[in-house]
């Protein structure tokens, strides 16, 4: 099986490495020479362009920053749709809107090419260790063919429905993750300014109802004052923008998501767009005129 992979960012690079580790042949492309060098050193084949990555590939994976870039790579000038052979499958693992996913599926179907929207959850750490959660929208027969590739990158691969369902599920995931980070930040700033040792607070609540995977992943970063991006604020801001728009399209109000989206906009204006989304705590710290000390006490 020949695999093309387009997009070697924070998530794409380790995902390619895990496909290579599974013994599969991957031809990868990114605009970044450093990213290309990283994956080719690990055993991926260098592609000179998106078209080169997709040529003769049975499966083409895109992991790109936004829907506009996905559409351009697929259907723009020198887009890969021009050279995809019938029977090939495109798996878009980017976080885009359901409308964008269904558009891509519809256009590729005209060419006899399969499509799956298969966004991921777990961030960079789970991309590195190959334990991502992948939510798949698409046809059963396409998933059956692509499953070994997806399993090389994931601990869980769940078929959630037809085209667009994977992207919708990812939007729901992003609501839960980012609103939880906001609630956690509010709680931490309150407790810390009141004089509570945050590490002790975390130990006290992590096994109760308030405990969560988000808490386990993000509280240690707060204690370290480590805002280096695993999931960037600007990328999550893009995702929550898609959430709000999708809600408007089908008549679902999004009050909490809208509040967190505005917090992200404020942080972007404050020059923190490239921070990890746990950097949201800095929004609350600014309001409270208080910084949670490193180490939590």
C-alpha cells in the first residue's frame, strides 16, 4: 500500500513517524524543509510537491491548518484531484467544518475517489506515542481499506457516521476540551489567589467528579508555567469559530463556546496566539491581576 502524507506540522510529523514504524511506505510533503528533513531521516520518502506525494498513492492523508488550504491542495491550481486515480482514498485529518468535509467528499466522488473526514484528538503527546483518538466520517468500505494506516497512529478509531460526521464529532470534542480548560483556569486562579497550593488542590480533586483527562494533561503545564504549544491558541480559535458557525447553521446556540472564543481573540491581540491553549489561564490572570506561581504555591 502506497501512502501520501501532506502536512508535517506539530501533529503531522509524529503521525508520519508512526506510519513508518508500522512498516508502511509513506511519501511526505511539507513546505518546511526542516519538517521534511525530520521525517525523511526517520524513513519517509521525500515528495517534491503535494502532487508528487499523491501520485500513484492508494491513500492520501492531509493534515493541514485550515479548510482553505485543504481545498487548495485538493482542488486548486495543481491540486492533487487532477492526478488521483479512481479507487484511491483521501483522508482529511485536519480540523475543518462539516460543510467543508461534505464538499470535498462530493467533489472527489465525481472522480471515483473515496473520502473520509478523520480528525484526531489527543494533541502532540498522543500523536508522538501513537495513541490518538480518531473520529471517522465516511463509507464503510473506505474505512476497511484504510484501517491499518489509521491504527498505526491511534489507540482508538471510531466510525461515527457518514461524510461530515467526523468533523462534527471533532467540533464537539473541541467544545469540551476548550470550555474545560477555561473552567479549570478560572478555578485555578481563584484557588491560587486565595492562597491554596495548586498541586495539592489537583491531588484533592483529580479522583473526584471534577477530574478529567484535560485536567491531567494541563495542570502540570500550569505548574511549570509551560505554554509551549501542543495545541495552539490560534488553531483552537479556528476550531471554535467553526463550532459557532455550525451551531448557527442548524440553530444551536453556543453561549459557552462563544465566551471562550472571545477569550482566545483577546489572547491573540495580546500576542499569545502561538501559545498552547492552556495559556488561556493568562486571560484569567490578567483579569484578576494575579499570576499563579510556578510550582503552584
